[in-house]
């Protein structure tokens, strides 16, 4: 019997408990291990403790905004190349532009489709 490949680790950072739960459950069902954080500083510490294969980050969070978190992850050699998905409730294009400038790979607006989120993550990680 062959050994299962390791499950990719996804860091999910959002201050909304409902979003953390929804995204976490959907990703675990899709074959991912999930590490959660409720603010930017907690997310940065979590990424140091267990290097994620990808990250899903809310823009508006306490203790460090999402765009700053993306920049900080991009500065670190161990997380510089991981795929990053930004989630935001902001509807204006300036936020999407700021997400791209910070280094995010994908920008999704809330409310979002959990199915689309998983599909985008699968594609970013070559699992599609």
C-alpha cells in the first residue's frame, strides 16, 4: 500500500470567526491542512511556526492589515513564493490594485463562493 502524499498546508487569516470556520471546513474537505489566525500578527507567527504552502488573507484585520501581511510574507525567503489569495468585503477597484501591488496572486470579494475559492487554490497549487 503506497503512502499518501502530505496534505498541503494553508494559512487562513481572518478576524471573522464564521469565515475562518467556513473556509477551514471547505479546505479540509478538499484535502488541505488548515492553520488559522485571527489577526495579521498571529498569522505571521503561524507562518513562521509552520511554513504554509499557500495563504488566504482578509484585508481588514486587527494588529496588521492584510496587505501588510502579504508584503511581510513576500519579504521572507521561506514564504516569498507561496500563492496568496486575498479576501475582502471592499468593493472598490483600488483594493484589488493594492492587493496586486502587495503581492497577492488572487483577489476575491466577499461574499465569495467557497467552491470557487477551493478551485482557485487548487489551480494555484497545481492540484486542478
